[in-house]
């Protein structure tokens, strides 16, 4: 069989090989004559030699373009055209380059460049989609102003910047702020605006619009309020004001990612902007709020200051994720947000760091940049910003950020530029801290304690395991937030930030009357795995008395994890000490209901599997699932009266509101309902389903019924009610797979893939079905191998249409080396089958090759 990996391998790009562009762009004029199968794009680009570059070869990127004509300063030229772009002889000085190309948006199922979604034209150019629109130096360090003319009979035609002249069948837009091509956007279609306005702190009025398909107008109000809150927050916290006359958001059904921060014209996956009480859960509302904030914050951290090259992706994404986390913390509960971020980090980024896809926050090389939009770049990148802020303090952080915005506005920057402003603002040497950007892997922080006549000494050691391409690790700078709690439960040492820089380092606390219990890594002050020899008595003590919400939650999680590990490895019964401590916490009405709901959640199946592997056990996914189910049964049996009390006491009367307080009450009540349903046969869940006037309550009840195998009638009713709402039906697909018994998970996904409403071309629907399969470890890793075969079949089909989504979904296989030999053999066979396919994309080829190399 033909070697597909060899056919579709891409040249490896190295950070060390960066060279400045030979030519810079002064301004760009584009004309789009839209037609589904034959859109004409006319470009007029003013180039000039870059004094810092070399002009040995004039090259423009271009893929899947039909070149109609090319001119230099008005004279026709004949470039040398390849599948990757074109080269051409050009004058020594400045010149004007003009081309006309033809593209077919209706045939663009990869959803990169200009494509169509339900009759609407839209674009996605990050990272390298602009080269599928016209010939251009498609790299982030080439920035220019853009003027765009759109010609079409569609009623709405949008692009970046401010609106210009318009007439029947045409409109023009001008963006006065220089930007790289990846931030270009165009949308045209039959759309309806949800309008509003915002007045900036300097008194400038900005027109705001959320553009949607007819029928979605009622799902825009929350998103608009989130946008206005984001604009106000960025002014108050970072001093950043919006800089155009208009800000547009467009909801698109077919989109590979969550959203895109194109200057002045944000394009959103519909699931990340549309929200209503009837169709969206509390979690959906919070996600919409956070993603709208994230994309808006990119206006400064990503757009006004962008990346010099794609190796610096974390410069914009890590910083902006950190900013949107700050925003959500201010809008909602800061402790709950922090714990939620830690849960997500451990579930996605720690798993990535511990497997074949591990890479530094700033990679040193890549073959396909789309494969590096990862949890490491985003979430770990945000953690690095958080550590830097803790180390320098709030005042110095603000000072350094102001210097960054002032010095680098309008520039394409690097991590070195970012760290330099902190060095100047604080006088600190950040050379060692920079290792967080260059060194892959999650550090293991080991703690040993000694007590001697009133002095407690904490002895720390750090070790980062080898990762692909990096075997020897150097010690990191670790900010370790520590507090001490006395035997009476009172804090005897407030939070102190210890700065660890060596492989081994000790810190002492003297003058203590009695040995305290150390509360370590408060607020999850560094993204590490803490290993300490701590007994259950101390964990229970911290669960009862710790003043730090994260450490209190972590103590409960450690108790639950140890109890589950004993159940899995030794067949022990559920630990009554854990159940008792949890009962005490849940009954504490002084605690945030959302915090108590988080405390009720058990460690995930994947978390337990990794912990078993770390301790030398080969994880059995079915056994892990069985014991988690047994623990849930034990929880339901241990505290039935308390669960009923929590459920009754936290019902939210009156009209639904997505704010933090009622959402927290619903979270706790629904967590209690999930356990109560195991003992009441779903009686309460059926009542809640029948009476629910919002999606949070309806979906929670349906989930409870699915979990006990009593949802057949409700599933049918749910579909009948919501079959015309595509986002709700995504939930219907996902829930059925997620709650299927492990031996039925693959069969359920296969059945749903044959449903008339399944559409593999729609990333949301594909992820709802097969993402749910991959996220169900016992089902996906069932001993039959059915999950592996099914996912591989569909990834092969999808790759021919949408390589980006295929490559990202292939990460379901990344933990394959932790399992038994039979499962490894089956997974290897499927990975090799995918890799052997003729025409496999370079996106998927790279991912499968890296996973196989584990």
C-alpha cells in the first residue's frame, strides 16, 4: 500500500530559522465578486522592500487558487505558480502587485479561507487560511491596512474595520489599523442584526451588532450584554479602549473552532454566542460570556499587538485566556472559576503534557501549525501569565502591561518582548522563568515535612519527566503559596508565597506553638503535580478548616481519589471517612452552593487511569467505571436525607436568570438530583423534566434519567420538542453517547451517525457524536475494540473534507500506551490504518505519526 505519511509530510519549520520578510505591505485593496462556485477575488497590494530583510526571492503563499491574471505596476506578468504559491521577478524598489483569482467557496468543506455555511459566505483565516483566498505573504509579521469591496446581491455584506461607501449590490469597508492576513474577515448573507451601542471611557460611541440567521434573533441579548461588560472591564482593569466605530459579531453554524477575533468582525461558532433560557444551560451561558470576552480582549492582546511568527502563539492566546479568566472571576465566583480552571487543566493539558503530544508552551518546531492550537498553548500559557503576576505582584504587573501596550502597539512581537517589559518594570532577571516557555512537561513537586521544637520545615524537590525531544529538564521557577493552620482550625500563618528555583529547596516557619497542618499550593499557584505523604486525617482536617477554597476542594478530591484507588486496586468498600467528611462539607450552608457542587464531583475516569499508570498499575477502563458507579451508589446511600434537603432547599423560584447565584443553586440541586435518582427510580427527575421551563433543569433531569436507563420516553419527547433547534439537538446526540453503558457506547454512536440529522460536515454535530464517544473512557476503550474501529472509520471519512477537525479528534488515541497489550495492539492497528490512507491530510498525518511514536 502507498505510504501516505510520506506523501503528505510537510517540511518541518523551526523557530531558530526565523528570518524577517523580504517585502513589507503598505496597504491592501481587495474586491470580492461573490459566487458560490466561482468567486472572483481582485487584489491590489503595495509592496516595498524590507530594510531588515533580504530580497533574494519574491514569494506569495497561495493554495487552491485559479490564477486569472497578474500585473506589476499595471504591466502583465507570468509568475511561476505551484501548489504552495507563486514566485515572480519584481522591481528593486516599491511596486504595486495586482492579481485576479477564482475560488469555489461552496466546495470548501475544510472551513478554511472563504467558504459557505447554509447559504452564508464566511471566512476563517487563522492560522493560514488567507492563502486560500488570494496570493499574499501569509505570515503574521506582515501587517497592512485593508480596504475591501464586496459585490453581491445578498442583503448583508461585512468586513473588518469601519463601513465606507455602498450602493445597490456592493459595499466597502476600511480597516485603518494595520493587521496580518490571519485577521482578515468577510461575511455576506441573509442576516438579521441585534443592535446596541457602547460609549467608551473617552466618550466615543461605538455601534454594536450581533448578526444571526432569521429565527435566532431571540438568542442574542445575553451575548450583547456580555460584550458590553467585556468592553467596560477592559477599560477599568487594563485601561484598553475600543478603537473602531463599529464592532460586529456573526454567528456561523459551520466553524472549526469556538470563535475568531478578526479585527472589528468577530466570527463565532453559533454555539458560542447564541443563548436563551429555553435552549441553553447555565454552563452554556457562562461559556458564551467567557468566549465573547476572550475574543474582544484579543483586540489588544492579539490584534493591536500580534505575533511575530506562529511559534509565539501563546503570546496572544495564553495572555488572553488569562485575561478572560480574570473577567469571569470578577463576573462570577473567583474561587469556583479557579477550581474549574484547574479541573480543565488537569483533564486536558496535564494529559497532553504526559503523552506523545507534549510540547513546550512555545514550540521549537512544527509541521502543521493548526495542530498547535492546544491546551498547552492556551491553558498552560495562561498559567504561566498567572505565575508571572504572582511573582511580581499586582502593581508591577499593571505597570509592565502598560509598558507593553505603549511600546509595542502596532507591532508583531515575541515572548522576549513580553518578558523584557517585566524585567524593566521590576528589575527581575526572568531568564530562569523563561524556561516555562521552552520546557515541556508538568513538573512533579514533592513535599516532605519536618517538625522540630516550634519550627516546621517544608522540604521541596522538583522533577519534570522526559517528554518527546526533551530528556533532560532544568529546575523551574515555582511560586508556591503556603498557609499554616493550627490544631484548633485557626490560621497561624497567612498565605505566603515561596519562590522555589532549585531542584531541592527548604523553607522554615519558626515560633509555632504546636505543629500546624500545611496548606500548600494555595490557589493552585503553579501548574504542577504535588506529591506529598499526607494521611487522611490531615486531608479531612484541611477539608474542614482550610481558608483557601482551592486547597479545601483539593483535600476533598484527594480523599475521594484515594478511596477510589483502593476500591479499584484492592476491591475495598467506599471509605466511610470520605463519605462522612463530604457530608459535613455539603451540609455547610456558609459555603457557596457552586463550590459544594464541585466538591460532590468525583475524579474523572481519565484522572484515575493516569494515577493508576503512575503507580505502576495497568488501568482497566471498565473496572474504573464500575467503581466510580459503586462510589456514587455509596454516596446516595450514605446521605439520602441530606441530598433530599439540598435538592429541596436549592430550587430557584421565579423566572430563570443565568447569573452566578441562581446558577450555583441549580448546580447543587442538580448534583443532588443525580444521586437521588439512583434511589428513587427517577421520580424526582421525571417531575423536574415535566415542569422545567429552562434548558438547565430539563437537560439535568434528562441526564439523570439516562444515567439510570429510564429515559426512553423522555428522549423521544425531547427530540420532538427541539428537532428544529440545531444546537439543542447537538445536546441530544451527545447525551445519548455519554450515558450509554460501556458495552453500548460505540453502538450508540454508530446508530446516531446513521440518524437523518447527523451531518459529518458540521463540526458541532460531529463533535457532539464522536467527541462524546472519545470522552467516555470505558466505552471508547471497551475490550471489544469497537470504539477504536468506529472512530477510525469516521476520521478517515472526515479527513477528506475537514482535516483540522479530524486531526484534533485524533487525540482520543493519545493515551494508548497506558493500557494493556491487547488494547495497545488494537489501537496501533487503527492508527496505522488511518496513516496508510491515500490522500491523508498533513494535519492528520502529523498527529497520528506523533501519537504512534509514543
